[in-house]
C-alpha cells in the first residue's frame, strides 16, 4: 500500500528544545493512532504534516508533496487542533461557514457543507449561539465540524476526544471509523491508550520526539505487558489476600503498605491478576476497599520502554 | 483558489470578524471625541465661521492625523499577525488552501476599510457640525474630501507599517507606540531632509495650509499644531506614501510566508 503521509529523518527543534528527533514513518490509508504522553512530540508531528511548521532536518510529504508552504496540499487535509481556541465572537455557523470560504466554494455550497458538518456533530440546534457560550464538548464538536466540512480525504486529529463526554466520545469514534470505511486516511493522537484502542489497531508510540515502536495493538499490549505493573489493593485483610497469591508465578513482588491495610503487588500480567483477584476476594470473604495502580499509566510504560 | 480570490475571501471573513470585536467598539467610541469637541466649539464660537474652519484644521486634524489614525493603525495593523498568534487561531488560517500572503493582504485590507469607516464617520460628523452654517458652500465639500483622502492615505501607510512590524516582532505594539507617538511626533519637526523620514510629513504636505493669519489673531497660536517646515509637493507625497504602503506590505507578505510562527508554549 502506498504511503499517504511520509516522514523521512524528520527533526524539529524549538530553540534548544528537541520537538521531534529523526522520525521516519509512513502512514497509510485507514486509521493510525499516534500514542504518547503529553509533550511527546505528537502535536509537533501533526503541525509538520499540516504545513504549520517547517522541518529543521528531513522532510514530510503528503501524497508525495512537501507540506510546508504548499496550499494545494491543504485542500485535502482536515486538521483538528488540540487547543481549545476559536474566534470567540462568532456563532458556530459563522465559524464553519467563514472557514469554508477559503476553499473556493459558492455561497450555496458553503451553506450546504456547513449545515451538513454541523448536523454530523449534532450542533444544528445550537449553530446560532456564540462559540463563547458553548460548553467544552460543544467547542470540541464545532472544531471537528470545521475539520470535516470541506470533505477532506486526510484527517489529522490532535486529541479529538479530549473534553467530550462518554456519549460524545462514542459518537466521534463512530464518525472517525466511518471515515476509514470511506477509504480515507486518519491520523489521530491521544495520550490515552483505550481511546486509541477504540479507534484502531494500528498504533505508533512516540516519546521524547522519537518513535519508540509501531505496530498493531496486540504488539503494543505485549510491550506493555513486559512492563511490571504496580497494583495497590486496600482491604480488610491484606495478609490473607497475599497468602492466596504467594504461589502465583505472574506475581513479581508483594509488599505491605505502612497503613497495614494495603497490599502492593507487582505483576507482569495485570489482566490475569485482576481476573483472579475477583475470585479470591469472593472465596475468602475479604472486603476490598480500594484498588489502584500507582504506575498504571502510559507515562510509566513509556519510561520503561525508554529505559529498556 | 487564485491569489486574488483568496485575498477577497480573507477580506470578507475579517471584515465580518472585525466588526464584531470589542476593540472596534472601543475605537468607534474614541471617534466620538472629535464629534463632541465639534459640538462644544460650535456652541462656543457660534457665528465666527472662518475661525471655526481654522480651529478645525489645526486642532481636530491634529487629533485625526497624529492620534486617531495612528492608534487605530497601530492596534489593527499589528494585530493582523499578532492576534492570530496570541489567540492561537493562526492554525485555522494557515492550514487552508490559500497562499499565506493572501492572509496578510486580505486581513489588512479588511481592517483598513474598517478604520476608514470609523475615521470617515467621525470626520464627517465633526466637520459638518462645525461648518453647519456653510453647508451651501461648495469649497466646504472639496476640503472635506481632501481631509478624508489624506486620512485614508495615512491609514494605508500606517497600517502597512504596523502590519510589517507585527509580522517581524513578537511585541510589535510597544515598538509601534514608540514609532507612532515618539518618532513620528518628533522627527517631523526636524529641519532639512530628516523630517522626510516620517510618514506624517507626507500627510501634512497634502493638507490645505492655513497660514497663521487666517481667522485673525485667534488662528495664529493653533496653526503651530500643524506646523510644516518644508512640505513635499503633493504628487511626490502621494507617490512616496503609495510606495511606502506597497513596499511594507510586500515585505510583510514575504516574511509571513517564510517565517514560522510558534505559539508561546
């Protein structure tokens, strides 16, 4: 399959700060998830693709054309920025129609496209309200409306699900998946693995400006499984709970918390531990007060991968 | 989309946005100052038409020429680039299939028209209030359109300068204030060719000149406010102002095209 977006030895600095470091990557049709903690370089990569930034070293092309300063490239790209910024004194309708002017459409076509895009994101009823008065979720949706209004075949979505309620997230995920079905290319960033997982199985892991790994979700899951997870369980009898797990080979280490009520478990197989824990607490009649995973976040996994 | 069409679309977009901002409301209110002054002068100097015209030229034109159009152009011109960066809305513009220079040209043109409308309304009201007794005099209208033309040229030249400044500097407004209210106010009174390094010199060269004797003794003192040392000929002044406007806008467009604008974090 031909690469729609191709980066070759792409690097970008902000003064002395490295934004992106020697990234070579090919993105094909379908949905690709760009996963990384905040400040990993996801937004920088997206800004380079959408021509907002000039590469310091290397190149980035969209359908074979360099992205920097080529307006023709932008005709087919829809970009949803991460920042919650707008022309605040306009209505949702004015915002979307105003930006559609830059595509050379007739007035009638602008109105039709804006109406369609706002309908897709369920903002038809609120289209005449000032954006200033929109809720966070509505602002996120109107941002998505301007992204799709010109019917682009490449969508670059920087943290599109942030700020949306569960229902809004589900709807947007369905929408993005529909774009994939239409043969379009979607690059979507997030720092939340389940969000990416809900969208695609094709993932690129990015951290500190470098591509750490790329592959499908099971591959990434394997990498994550290789990293021992800390799980903290506060219960009525942590010692009885620990006794049940002593023989479990997936448990790497167990310690007791200073409060005498907490058991901290280190395991490589988090999911297996959780499924066994349910049975154990029922069997032994142990009252579990709280379960938390102090290091169960992407940042910890990334740090582990970087340090590997 | 062609460059001209892109400029037209940007112009339309920012003509609309410009009208809705709080900044426009504030500056429109500022334009009521000369109108209020005109009403006061009209009441105080009722029946002394000649003196009134001189007072208008010498005082109110100073307000328009050396304050109102400068401050308007400073805030609107620098904001062509700066407000997009500060508000982080530049993303919405530069990811569209339009040439970057079209953003500069279309937006600065939209703001120039907006400023011209504010200045025009303010000038017309104050001028005709003061000269209400001479409304049948055809010369009155000739002078009015001359004032309007000079202020229009001033708006264009200053807007181009401040647009350029905004494209170059992050904190263009401070440098712009030093230029607009420092350099321009001082350098114009330098003898020889130094005064020609100010925009206001060429604008003043285009104004009808009322020697201090006009309007009797009362006009003598206020004439100093529009004091001209060695005026440039009108044709040369117009050509220089046009060249300054075109040159600075071209530079701003070029810079905006090649420069990368980063947000503050």
